[in-house]
């Protein structure tokens, strides 16, 4: 009877520790992504941050269970002294524990799968009838951006300029090796490959500057393949576009 009471008391301390660690993990998961990830300047990035929060919160109880079990085992089953240690209780023989763990894993996995598919559907459902098309070219070790200018002309720039509130479709290619076109604050990234075009889209929703980086190791000066992007008001973007020298 005494041993049974001690076991129940010990298990109670495990559950208390698991609950405390779970609460801590949930709090960290709710606030850390907003501080650690780049600031959001598009609906795509907002969805990325939200997905990170949801996945982290969902994983918090599982991670807390692993940490709590580890501390519980180290405290109660650590062998001290000489001789052969006594066998620890076989958790795998507890039907209640196995069923609970299996059901929890299945529920979390299905939930995250549904969330992921839903997030993909939402991200791909925002196609507008009048997107801005920007042709992006990567080469060692610069980016260049080409837009449709007035009267069928073309405009090219080394910085990326985008209008606020309008969907942008990027057509991306490379002139030499594989580069990675990444807009951290926009939450989009895709490879730039020689001889072919890849496509990605986003809708800027905040004025300001953002980074344009390369995510693929593309040679000696890969780390310097960085430029700036600018989100302007629609009228300011039109003014900028009309002021650029046209190319045939």
C-alpha cells in the first residue's frame, strides 16, 4: 500500500511538471516567432508566422512530455551505488499510456496536415485579375528586375520596387548557376535556375524597405548577393516607373 501511494505521488509530480513545462512552451510559442522571424510585410509572411505559432503550440505538450519524462526518470530511476540496477517499470506494457500517446500523436498529426493543406489553399487563392509581373534575373552576384513600362517599353532596376496592396507575380531565372530568390519580410522563396523560369507570388501590405537575398551557395561572393526592396504607395510606384529610362 505504501509503495502504491508513493508511485501515485511520484506520478502526480510528473504530471505537475509536465503541465508547467507545457504552459511555458505554449507562452514561448505564442510570442517567440514574432520576435525571431522577419517582420511581416505581406499576407504570405503573416501566414508563415501564424503557421509557425500554431505548429509550435501544438508541439509544446509533446516536447514538455519528453522533457518531463526525462527529468522524472533521472530523479526517480537513476541508479546509485554498486551492483546491478533494478529494472524500471515497462511503460510499453501500460495499455493506458500506449493508447493515450498513440491517440495524441494521431490527432496532432491530422490537425497539422489539415492546417498545412488549408494554408497552401489560402496562399494560392489570392490570384488577382491584374497582377504586377516582375521578371527577376540572378547572376553572380547581383539581382536585376524588369517591369513592363509605359507604351510597351521595359524598365529595369537593381533595387526591387513594388506597389502596396497589389499582387506581384515574379518570373525568376538565372544566367549562370542556381541562385535562391528570397524575400524574408514577404515570406516567399524559390530557386532561380539557368535556362528555365520559376514563379512565385505575394501581395505587399506594408510600406517600407525589405531585403532581397540569395539562399543558394552560388560562388565566392554569395554572401554579398543582397539588395534592397521598396514597397511604395500605388501612386508613388507609378511615378517611379514612369521616371525610369525605357528599354526597347
